[in-house]
C-alpha cells in the first residue's frame, strides 16, 4: 500500500501587534496630539483656577470690608448704631445675598437676617461654607465670625470671645452656579480641543506618511533601475518642497556621475583599444616577418611607446581621481605664483618657437597665492599645451594673471578673501558652444580635434585642480580661438602679503620721481 505524500504548507508569518508602533509617523503624530491635549488641559485648568479664585477673593474682600465698617459703627455708637447700619445695608442689598447676625454674650439674637448662630462656626480665623436656605431655595453661604471690640474680659487669638459677636457672610449660590457653568464649558472645550488634537495628529500622520512613502517609492524605483524617477514638487516652497528639491538634486548628480562613469568606460574602451591593438599587431608582425635583430628591436620599441601612452592615460585618470578626492590639500602653502608661471612659459617657449607661435605674458611683478604649487603648474601647463597645439603658425598665445580688486587699492572683499584671475587665450580653431559645455568631460574631444594627438584629459585635470582650490573654470570664444579663464580664491594671508607688496611698490614709485631706480624692467613681456 502506497501512502500518498503529505505536503505541509508553512503558516504565513504572523504580523506583530507592535509593528504599527514602529512607525515613526505614528509616534510623531501621537506625540503631537498628546502635547496639544496636555497643553490645552493646562491652559484651561489655569483659566478655571484663576476665575474661581478671583470670585472667592472678591467675596472674601467684600465680607472683610463689610465687617470692618460694622466694627467702626459699633465703636462709634454701640448696639443701636450697629443695628441701624445692618438694617440699612439689608434694605440696600438688591442682590439679597448679604448675611448679618449679632448676638450677645449669652448667644441671644440681637439683629440681622439670620435667626441663630451656626453651631459649626467656632473660630474667627477661618472661612466657613455652610448650606443655606433662603426664600425656599437651598444654597451655600460663605461666612466669617468676628469679635466686637471692648465686650469681653478675656481674649484668645482665633477663638470666639464671651462678649458680643458678629457674623458676616454672603450667599454664594450664584458663584456655585457660575463655577458649574464654567466647569462644564471648559470640559466641553477640552473635549473639542482633544478632538481637534486627534484630527491634527491624524493629518500630521498622513502628511508625514505620504512624504515618507513618496521618498521610499522614488528610491525603490531608482534601486530597480528607473533613474528617471524624481520627487514631485507641490510648488509652494515649503519644507517638503525643499526636501524634494534636495533629493532631486542628489539624484541628478548621481545620474550625472553614472553617465560620466559610463562615458569614461566607453572612452577608455574606445581610445585604449587602438594603441593596444597597434602594439599587438606590431609585435605579431615582428614575430612573423622580422629578419634582423634591428627590425625586431624597432617593433618592440614602437609597441612599448604605444603601451607607455596607455599607462600615461591611466596615470592621468588616477591623478584626477586623487585631486577630486582632496588628497593634495596637505601640500597647500603660500608662494609667489609669478616664477611658477614664468617657468611654465619658458618650458613651452621652445615648442611655440618651433611652430612659429608667439607667447605673450601679462604678469605682475609678484603674485602671492595659497595652494598646491605643482598642481597649479600642471594646470597652466595643460592650458598652454592645448593653446599651442591648436594654434596655427604665426598665431599668438596669451598668458595673463592678476588679482581682482574689490575696490581701488583694496584686494580683499568683505569676507577677507580675494580673487585671482588667470587665463590663457589662443588664436586657434576654437570651439562651438556645445563643445565648450562638454570640454571638461573626461576623454571628450571635439570633432575639429579628432586628428590631433591627445587623450582628452587635459581640461578635465584643470577643472579638478580648480575645484580643489575652490575656484571656477570658464571657457569662452576669443574670436578667433579659445580663452580658458580660471577664477581662484586667494586666502587672506596671501592677500596681506600682496597688499604689503602693493604699498611698498607705491612707496618706491613715489621715490622714483626724484631718484629713479638703477634697475627697472617691464613686467609685461612678450616671448616670441
């Protein structure tokens, strides 16, 4: 007998009952609603306590003032005057809430609108709240007892004497009604505020959850390969729009970086395939057809040259990556930039002369700068190399550098930093607007420069060096030719030396009006 197999299906995982409490939006909304409700309770309790306390103090003040006045009447005219005063006040009491009673030492009624002394009233330093029946209506009376002066042989503080006694009070039934009305009103108001707090918490929860869901949905789509997804903008410029704009800007940068990596990969595959294939072909041809050692050695040397070019490209890429990572900031120092620029110009002077190109310099006597000397030299060398490479015979290349003045005779701006303007211009083939926009991309080469030797990394390295120094790079037409302009910030320490140099130069210039210097030279030179 064959037993059929039994398939046991696993039970679905039970959802934790506390999973909902893990929601940050729920916790935030509950905290908001709780704080709103508690603050409203505290505010309404303060209102209730302040209002009821004011009413109680008002009644106590009125009773004490009334008692002082009656005591003065007792001192002035005795019992007849006191009785007459009490009757007058009862007649003038339109609210019918005043309570008076005067008794003799034996406790007999003398005058007032209360028939007997309350048994619970035994002290003169306390307030008593006792039930009261007036006109058939039960209410509550607030009472205070007083000893009439000069009527007792002994006196004990806070106790009723054996002489004449006075009872003054007020019917506080209206105050009790007002208290209940105020209490009911505040309770209903608290219920409404609590409902508003709950509604606000739900609204905040939904808004927070919608924002988080939008972010999660967008990032999930991007994680699955849809790089075109972006956070939607409401358009009112609030915090949610600011978060969405920041996320969209981050996504745009990620897309640009990925496109750059893709383009670099394609460019490496395209540009390095040719020299590697050429080297392989040369070695293979030499292995098959070389008949003498000299032919074999020549083929090997040509292949090594092609492979050296490949190595140079990878070294340039590695150097650009190091510069963009900020690994060279430790080499920053203050130095005079003019000798560095003149050294680079002297290095390319021979190359320019071979091509019949004039190299013109427009440099000050001294130019202090804070940065990496070798990197700045590398950037200027790349700019001059491109300018000479694409200039026709008989053309001219200009190298200019000067500190931008924020005001006449003042180099530093409000923040204490200045700006160095450095540019290289040529009279070559130039670039179109579209090519200038992409000229700093790695391995980018314009159509006009396809037949010119190079790897397309020169301006990319210049841009990386400029960004390391916190500057900006700009390409513009020279009509004819191209101008590459660099705007580099100058530290305050370098500016102080530059301004001191300017002051010294101005002082020396004033002295030359009476005694010219024996050695003068023009800083604007032209090397041809």
